[in-house]
């Protein structure tokens, strides 16, 4: 986040390298509660995207835990503290047995960077396999392995130690929903990449992937893919890093972690966490096996993180875990997530602009297309649709045409209905407009309630 | 910070890659206030080292500001927020005019990594000149430029794009207190490094240095050194990065920033901040010029930091700045710092083990030597001396023989006297022991009050 002292208004003060919502007329949010945010005029916004405010904005129990510990002690971990131990036990209890060592750090970026350091130290290899369109963080080492970023830098963006595997996207990728075994087919691509790399004398340190790709377009990899990839990567002497920064902490409902969707037989070697872990407090964690941690320790380099694992962060982390449990937010993610997906699927039947609805729990994506057959990304349309009326939604993916839902976990059925009704209204209006400007096969449905602004968007005048 | 779920006690739970104080019998601190920490038995410890708890542990105004904002809103900076703008204005007001753009991030490591990205983007150069023994953070890109770390990895530790300049240490370096112009001499070494690098076709992106080296041994560079280095680095197309993570925010007393000790004519191109900025809350900042920020923006890569610059962090940052001002902590740093240095200098006259006392404000180092002439580092002795009675002090530097003072800024004259009296007592006892075991020219002074443990330390049996 960037600010310029010479600016007079807060709008100007946010510098161009950071995108703000509603960039032309940004809103100034002054308070938030649960899944709602309020601007300076008291207007209420429904938040469909803030996966950081995981247990709800301004959660009272989280604040209480923070204050209680701040009043007592907030120091680095050169001293022992029970919070650290309790928190590590609670957190690892959500994970398979062999993931037993926690490194507490301050952000998803610090977590993924440390994961790479752990992987590279473990066997002395350097190369990393990453998925196309992946984003793993903003520090130098992660820009290197984030095609979502380095592709923007042109040909020189990709370093020689980085290998990009296709995203296991069964809607837009090479192997689609009609493929008999897309999981194996995508995993075989990773195998080929490994073989090619080894032929060139390179050695794989790690395969890294979000358990579900978020910026990459709300991609849910087919079950079995991670197991097969892990097998090939292990054979090559590398480790499997599951990046749960965006999707962890019960968002998928049925499980606490996204990678668990792949099946009980899959256990990553390293799991990285972030965003939701502290409900907005800057903290994160890397969990790994004793074997990998010991190899890291054996390097002789002490790892010290000033703020990581401080008693306040740990108290907040514990309060978040408690809230998830106490308020059955995983159950809520299943119930509301199913309902949201169901509503969106009904919209899909109704609106040809919706090419695909995919989701699990409160992680849902809607792939907008100009053409159902060719699946041409409907980028401008997605850009238009996210400008809902007092609802915060965003579009992402390589073509920025995927509507992205990842709301606070207290999102309700009513909230789901509200946002889908608005999308329906917008889509209906757009189809009408489409018919009136460039008549096609679209059916007339709903009421036309839009200003000429709509036409300008669709006709590219905006 | 690392934790292991299989451990039964908090002592075992802290993994080997993180050092704790009093490693053989670590203390468990449960609360802290001002410059004092308290263990689980209610024992009080004087904190001489915690520069993170800058305005004092558990500062009530900082907590109040945090709570007030947490109850309202804590979100990412995709929205505008006044706290961000106010804070950026207050922070940049402490800096020279041209340093006007703030990037808010979460840790000193994130700050230094971003500083490197800014520098590299600015002119497209890659190489970095760093000082010997420097430590700039724990992410991959910073281990690369931290000889304090990469030297432990053997010859392969240093990457080809990294150039190590001698630390401008006028006590142990090549040019010492008796040199007519040590500042120019050390800067000339940097010039030679640049020439050598250019001869090999390499291009300098940045020179990075702590304004005073902390882990490197509490080194205060001679005034004028930075100006000359900046001149050479600018000529080579690089920028000057002043790392203020350890030493900023008024610690030096006379100035708000350490680099200001060099003179009014010196302005770095990038300043990085950390530790004290949030009094323990995970936050940090990079400040740079409009020109450098614009070059970064022009890359087309959006910079987004989930937690950076959130309203809670900004509220805390503002409260810290207010406390420094309201409580005249800079004035206190001058007064108490001068007194501490004076007391330590008296000890120097008395104890030949003290080779050098150097300090400015509440940033003070005591270089312990076995031999005043040869300045042989007294490492074991320093290790012994930091184990004071209910006083937290540490030893650092390449030989771990420098006693390091960087206490909370509310440190008092009485605190200074207490710690120096204890050091006096220990040094006196050590000299006595020395005389009794390996008689030398030491003078008998003070009372001998030590157990046989002392002998074991000195004779290397421990």
C-alpha cells in the first residue's frame, strides 16, 4: 500500500501501483461488522470478497483476545510463551499427523518465501514448478514463481529455474470436463516438465500450488491430481508445497484445508497459510514435517522473525480458530456455499453469458463467456457486472472474466440471494441491451432498468 | 518462530533454528510494562535490548489506538482510509522533502525486499553493494545480501551480483580512529568495488546499509561516509538505501533517523523502517522519492500487500509517533544515552576487558577485548557478561563480543546505573578469577562474589 505526501485527498494519496475498488469514484469505508462494510455516508455494502475478515469484520472475540494479550505482553519469541505452544498445537491438530512443525511469520508472502527456503535446503535443489497464472506473493522470490506477475514483464520475466505447468482447469485447460482422467493428464504434464528439466541437468526443489487457484481464476483441481504430482515430484527429489493462503481455514466447508479435497491419501510436505489466519491481523504460518525442519536447522543458519509468533498474534490466531468452531462456520460454508452455487447454476441456465459455475463451500467462481461453445472470455462484461449496487465483488483470472466469491464465513443465505438477484438483473439488462444494439439470439428476460452507462460499457466507450 | 507439536513443554517446543535467551534455562515472560518484563514467578527483568517495544512495553496509548480502530474496521487497502493518509503525512514529515512516497508493508524484511525491487526497477540494474557483517532480513533476497547470514553457508553463500564492502568500523576496521579521514577511505573502498564490478560488465542497482550496523556490532559510520558513497553509487546508476529497521524513530536522540547523523547534506534515495514502528505490531514502511516510485509503477506490475497499511496498523503507527513526541522520548534518549555512555566510559578506564565504548542516544555498544593493543575479541567473556542478574542484555557482532544496548526509549538514569553496576561487578569478579587461575597484570578491584561457574566459563569447560 502506497501513499504520497503531496496529495491532498485520500483518493490521490493511493499511488498507481495499487488498485482500489471503484477506481474512478473510490468508496471510503469507515467501519465494518460481520459481512457488511459501511462508508462515510452510512451506506451499507455486502462484502462478497474479503476472505481476510474470515470470521467476520471486527469480530468481538478476536478483538477481546487481542486486547487482553496486548495489555499483558507483546514481544518477540526470544522468550518462551504459552500462547505460541497452545496455538501451534491447535493449528497442527487440524492437519495430518506428519505436518508437525510450525514457523510463525507475518504474511502469506513471508510464508511462501520460507517454504521455498525450506524446500531448497532440504535436498539442495533449486528449481521450482509452479502453475500457470499462479500468484504466490509480492516478495522478489515469489514474483519469480508467479506467472500472474512475471508474465507481465515479457519474455525476460521467467527465470531459468522456474518451470510453468498448465493450470488444471477442466473448463478452459487442455483436458476438460469430458476427459476420462483429467487429473492424470494434467499430472503427466508435470511429469514431462520434470523429465525435460532433468535432461537439462536441473533439479527440482519444489512443486508449489494453491490448493485451489484464486487469482488464477477460482480453479478447483480434479481430485487425484495432487497425489500424482506429489509422486513425480518426490521421485525427482522435490517437495510438494500447498499454498492455503487464500483458501484455508474451513472455507471449503467439508474440510479445514483445501488440499483435503484431493482425498485422505494426500499430504503435502509443506503447507503455507496467511490472509484469514488472523482475521486481518498481520500473521501467517508455515507448517512442515520434522524431517524438512531438521534439514533447515542443520544449515546452521538461525531463522529469526521479529514479529512472528508473538503472543498477541498467537492469541488472535487462537481466537479465530475458536470462532470457526464455536459458530460452526465450516457448516455455514457448506450450507450457504451450496445454496449460492445452486442459485448461480439457475442463472447459468437462464443467461448464456455464464459459461461455468464452480465452487466448493464459500469459494465460488463464475466464468463469464461471450460464446458458450468457444468459451471466449467475457472480460468487459465481467468488469461491468462487478460494479453492483452496494455489493463488493471482483473479477479475476488470466482474462479477468471470472466472478470471484470468497466472502467472510458468516455470509448468509439472504446475502447469497441478494447478490445473485442483482447479478440476474444486470445480466438480464445486458442481454436486453445486447439485443437492442447488436441483435443476436439472446432471449428477452427481466426488466430493463439501466442507464446509458451500460451501453457505453458494452460498446467499449468507457 | 518455530514450534513443534510433539513437544510437551514450551521449552522443547521452540525449535533449534530459533535462539532463545538463557537457552539452558529459558525464562518465561508473562507480562511487560515500560522497560520491565516479568516472568511467571513475578520476577522483574530490566530490558536493555528490546528496540521493538520502542515507546515501552504495553504502552496504554498504543493499545487504546489499536482497540479503537479494531472495533471499527481492519481491512486491506483496496479501499481508501484516512488513517493511511494521515499516517503517511506524519511519517514523511520526519524525513527530508524528497522522500515523499510511502509503501506500507508488514516487516523489516518485506521493506528491504521491496527496497531492492524499487532499486532494480528504477534503472534496470541488478547488483547490490552491502556492508560486511550486515543483516537485512530473513527472506531469500535478503539472505543473499546479508554477509552476517550467507558467510555461514561457506564459499557458495555469496552470489555473483553481491559485492561486500568493508564495514566502516573505526575500532576494528582497516581505517581506525587515528586515520585522518576514515570516512573517505572507507568510501573509496566502495568506489573501488564499483569500478571492479563495472570492469566485469556488472551494473550497480543499490548500495544498502543500516544507518548504524546493529547485528554487525553497533557500528557508527564516520560522518561524511554516506555522502561520498552516495556520490559514487549515483554515478554508477544505483541508489542509496538506508536501512533504519533497527535504529530509526528517534533512538539516536538528536535526530529522528540514524542517517541524519551523517549531516544535513545527506538524503538517501530509499529509507526502510521496521521493528519500532508499531511498538511490536507487525508493520513496516518503505519511503522513497516520487521518481523511483514512478519507475516502479511504470513496470505495469501492481504492488499489493494484503495487510500493509491497514487502518489498525496506521492507527498504531500514529500512536507511536504521538508517544515519542508527547513523552519527549528523543530528549530522554539523549539524556539517558549520554549518561549510560559516560558510566560505561568510566568502566573502560577501570577494566581492561572494555576496549571500546561507542554510542549515540540509546544505541550503545561495548566492545570487549582480551588485549587492548591487539583488540582480540573477548567472545567467551561477552557471553558470560550478558548473563546478568534479572537484566536482559545481549552480545553481537561478527565475534559476538559487543555488548548491545538498545532498550525501550523510556529507559531511565537509574536503569542505566543498575546495569552498569552489575557489569562492573561481573568484570571485577572476572578479573579476580583471572588472577587466581592464570595470574596476569590485572588489578584486584571490587568484591569476589562468583560461584565456580565463572571458572568453568573462563576455562572453557562450559
